[in-house]
C-alpha cells in the first residue's frame, strides 16, 4: 500500500509541476530561478527529472528495501516513551517518532501505538524552495540542518549537507554520562548495557564523545578527519552504483567512494584494529571493582563526600561475555577503567573497524590500553 502511495506522490509531484509550468519548452523549467536569461530554468528541469522519474525511482526503492532501514524493527517505538525527551526509542526507531522529534523537538512521551517502519516519507518531505542554485539542493530532506546531540543537549554537529540527515539517529543516546574525573576517582556502572547506544557513527566521524584518556597517542582535532572533510556519510554509504545492494539507498559503502584518495584500494580496517581491540577487551575483563551498596529502591548509595559506597564483594571484569558478548558488569570502578570501557564500547558500536575516524580510533584504543596497563 505504502509502495503505491509513494509512486503516486512522486508522479503527482512531477505532473502537478508540469501542469503549472506550461510553456513552449517540451520540458519546462522551474519559475524564475534567477530571472535573468531563463537558461537556468532548463537546467533546473533536468534536475527535477533526474529524481522525479520512474527510472530514477526504481533503483532507489529497491536499494532502500535491501537496506537495514528497509527492514528495521520499530517495536521499541510503541512502548518506550518515557519522561526524558532526549532518550525515547521512538525518535530513532519509527517514522512518527522521528518526524515529531524533527518537527516538534521531541517524540511522544507515551510512545506510538502502531509505529510505521522507515520509508521514503521518514526522511523526505518537501523542498524548502526550488531555488537549488542559491539555496542548495535540499533533497526534500526533513532534517538537512546541523543537529544538536542528545547526549549533552549542547554539542552541535554540522556536516554541511545531506549527511546531517544521519546525525539525528546515528548518535549516542543520552542513557549514560560519559565517565570523567569528578574528584572521587570512581564511576558506578549500573547496568549491563553501559556504553553509547548504538550508533555513535556521527560522533566518531566528528572525533568527539569518546572518554579522552590522557596517554601516548595524541588526539586529532575535532572535525579534522580526512574522512569527514574530504568525504561524508552520504558519499561513502550512498554512492552511485549499478547494483542495488551497494550504494544508493542500500547504505552499503561502495569501493568507488574510496579510490579517489586510496587509488590502490582502501584498507578494510584500521591497521591492527582487531588485535588491539582484543587486547583492550582482555584487560577490561581483568579489572577488579566492587559491588555497590543499594538503598531501598535499589539505587547506589553515596557517602557525604559523594563517594560511592561498596558492599565489600569483588566484581571481576567491567566488560565480560556473560550473559551475552561484550556486556558490562555493575559495580564501582575507577574512573579510568570506566573510561576505557566506554571507549571500547564506542569503537565496537561504531561498527566501522576504525574507518570512520582512524586517528581518533587509534588514540582512544592505545590510550585506553595504556591506562589499564598502568
Ligand atoms: C535531488 C533529487 C530531487 C530533485 C533534483 C528534485 N526533487 Fe522534488 N522531491 C525529491 C524528493 C526525494 C521528494 C520527497 C518525496 C516526494 O514527496 O515525492 C520531493 C518532493 C517534491 C514535491 C512534493 C513535496 C512538496 O514540496 O509539496 C514536489 C512538488 C517536487 N519535489 C517538485 C520538484 C521540482 C519542481 C523539482 C525541480 C525544480 C524537483 N522537485 C527537484 C527529490 C528531488
Ligand atoms: C530515522 C532514523 C535514521 C536515520 C535518519 C538514518 N538511520 Fe541509519 N539506521 C537507523 C536504525 C534504527 C538502524 C538499524 C535498523 C535495524 O537494524 O533495525 C539503521 C541502520 C543503518 C545501517 C546498517 C547498520 C547495520 O547494522 O548493518 C547503516 C549503514 C546506516 N543506518 C547508515 C545511515 C546513513 C548513512 C544515514 C544518513 C544518510 C542514516 N543511516 C540515516 C536509523 C536511521
Ligand atoms: C538517538 C537515536 C536512537 C535512540 C533514541 C534509540 N536508538 Fe536504538 N538504535 C539507533 C541506531 C542508529 C541503531 C543502529 C546502529 C547500528 O546498526 O550501528 C540502533 C540499534 C538498536 C538495536 C540493535 C542493536 C544491535 O546491536 O543490533 C536495538 C536492540 C535498539 N536500537 C534498541 C533501542 C531501544 C530499546 C531504545 C529506547 C530505550 C533505543 N534503541 C533508542 C538509534 C537510536
Ligand atoms: C534514512 C533516510 C532516507 C530514507 C528512508 C530515504 N531516503 Fe532518499 N535520500 C536520503 C538522503 C540523505 C539523500 C541524499 C543523497 C545524496 O546526496 O546523494 C537522499 C536522496 C534521495 C533522492 C535524490 C538522489 C538520488 O538518489 O536520486 C531521491 C529521489 C530519493 N532520495 C528518494 C527516496 C525514495 C523514493 C525513498 C523510499 C524508497 C527514500 N528516498 C528513502 C535519505 C533517505
Ligand atoms: C570514509 C567513508 C565513510 C564515511 C565518511 C562514513 N562511513 Fe560509515 N562505514 C564505512 C565503512 C567502509 C564501513 C564498514 C562497512 C562494513 O563493514 O560493511 C562503515 C560502517 C558503518 C555502519 C555500520 C554498518 C554495519 O554493517 O554494521 C554504520 C551504521 C555507518 N557506517 C554509518 C555512517 C554514518 C551515519 C556516517 C556519517 C556520520 C558514516 N557512516 C560515515 C565508510 C564510511
Ligand atoms: C577524501 C579522501 C579519502 C576518502 C574518500 C577515503 N579515505 Fe580513507 N583515508 C584518507 C586519509 C588522508 C587517511 C589517512 C589519515 C587518517 O588516518 O585519517 C585515510 C585513512 C584510512 C584508513 C586508516 C588506515 C590506517 O591503518 O591508518 C582506512 C582503513 C581507510 N582510510 C579506509 C577508507 C575506506 C574504506 C574508504 C571508502 C569507503 C576511504 N577510506 C575513503 C583519505 C580518504
């Protein structure tokens, strides 16, 4: 049904435009692009057709359905609203919640009874203007602007183009505070899912929101990565392609997106990424913490100076493989141990084997390992 609707919309969009723009041109241009010589009108029309035609639409639709976006699970959007407007599943896991978040600043605190899966209308709506030349081609994206991150409500990322669409969803949730020294030297892990949920790709590309432990490997400047400035989410993941399982709306990176800078083929991971991740994980499994004392509600207890109070029982491992791989254990740990665990989970969840930001990945990895070895 939805499939049919979209075809109708795309068709109507174009035909209504054609009706309005009846001129002697066989394919008329948009009104008054620059109002000088009319030459830009013809170009503008060519660009309308390049998107609003059957032949353009089919590969988009097919590649969309080949993507994880095309089969995403939206069940979370039904039940998980909640008080904290920056931490509701619906804003990233279903169409209605996402649209409300983009348009109203938050999704419904009650969740959505029948959330719709992602579809064209999740990300696309209306062109802001048709003056693409001066205003930039907006792809009718709902959220082409810079995005404020939910994790602190302050930091802004601006990829200056259609990749801003990705930030809204592919960022860490606000579920945990990034461990930082607060004078106690301790950090309390209160769940088995500690770490950035689940898509810290935008923050990795930007080179932020790791726990920047001091160490031998220098941190690259924020927004300095060659992959951020010379390429983009859209360039790598939505490149031109003759197969529908790569590039386009499949979100599978194309090799062609690498060759301009890596002429002899790009490496498929940061050098030694797997070995160093394994080394970090092993160290995290050996960390020794302590169970925290709990109040009547089950929350951690703190003394008058803000130090967490332990109950004397040892916890071995801040990241372990039980009950499932790469889960955190609850307990009181040193700040540095929690920071290293945060970094491990960030690199794991980023899911690009260091590609999104090789230099930042290297610094987080090496400095985390060093901190645990001390
Ligand atoms: C880069 C691709 C692209 C180009 C170029 C493009 N469009 Fe669109 N347009 C879209 C997408 C995607 C949508 C959202 C899906 C939909 O509503 O059909 C859209 C939506 C629309 C809509 C319906 C939404 C609204 O604003 O009411 C109209 C009308 C429209 N486009 C007209 C045009 C015209 C006229 C041109 C040329 C001046 C043009 N488009 C150029 C991709 C494009
Ligand atoms: C409306 C929120 C939303 C937007 C916008 C969005 N994504 Fe996603 N994306 C998701 C969710 C949720 C998943 C996981 C779907 C699942 O597995 O159920 C996902 C999955 C993916 C995957 C596959 C991950 C895997 O585990 O295989 C890639 C790659 C991806 N997105 C890239 C992008 C890029 C690039 C953009 C911007 C052009 C983007 N996404 C925009 C929410 C979004
Ligand atoms: C800020 C956006 C955002 C919010 C809020 C959010 N998610 Fe996600 N979630 C994502 C993205 C993006 C992915 C896909 C990441 C990837 O594949 O790299 C994802 C993936 C997942 C996955 C698949 C993880 C995996 O490793 O396969 C689960 C399960 C999930 N989310 C549950 C939830 C639940 C439950 C909530 C609410 C409590 C929630 N999410 C809130 C963005 C979000
Ligand atoms: C997760 C968000 C998302 C979804 C879902 C999505 N798009 Fe897009 N779409 C984008 C982004 C981002 C771009 C800009 C890509 C670029 O710059 O090349 C884009 C570009 C386009 C374009 C213009 C460029 C091109 O590839 O021709 C068209 C047309 C389009 N989308 C149509 C669709 C249709 C039809 C669907 C549903 C089958 C859809 N989109 C679903 C994010 C999305
Ligand atoms: C330099 C090119 C490049 C850039 C820029 C880039 N990516 Fe990636 N990304 C990749 C590659 C390559 C992978 C690994 C894909 C694989 O293993 O199949 C990847 C992995 C991912 C994954 C996990 C896919 C999976 O199958 O689990 C997601 C989600 C993702 N990227 C989203 C994004 C988002 C969102 C942006 C922008 C903030 C972005 N990427 C920017 C190249 C890039
Ligand atoms: C705009 C140019 C550009 C593009 C496009 C580009 N890269 Fe890179 N890449 C670089 C530069 C420059 C470096 C070295 C600096 C750094 O680490 O950030 C690099 C480093 C890397 C590294 C780290 C190697 C190591 O061990 O230090 C990997 C892996 C990588 N790129 C993979 C990719 C992949 C995969 C793609 C395509 C999906 C891609 N790159 C696209 C410029 C680019």
